[in-house]
């Protein structure tokens, strides 16, 4: 098992954000990821428009999962309509 950090950028509407957060959490559980930490980073202005939106809601996860499933996670998240962007990186061992 390795530790990963995931940043999700959701649509700014509250209902879209709530639904998207639940979808991401369920997807991570289906891939046997252990969610170690979640942090709501709030709404922020984007550096450039994404899908004609200038605002987005950021949410941060720290998860522990099998490295073979990390690639599947990225692919699955890119297909979710509620997410504007998704990035997962391996956390450095300290």
C-alpha cells in the first residue's frame, strides 16, 4: 500500500459539490482506498476558465491504496461530470 494525495476541483454550485464529493468518496471505496484525511479548501478563483467557469470548489484527499489501482482511479475520475479537474500524486515517504 502506498499513500497518495488527490486534489479534486468541483463545479462551484453547492449541490454539484456535495454530489461530486460523495461520488469521489464512493469511487475511492470501490477501489479499496483507505481515506486517511479529507480537507475542504473552499471556493477559489481559477487561474484560467475551465468549461466556461471562473470559480471552483477545491477538495483535498490523502488516501492509502494499492499502486496498481491508482491508475484506475485517475481514469475513473476523469469520466465524472461533477469534477472539473482531478490530480493524484504519490506522497513522498518521510
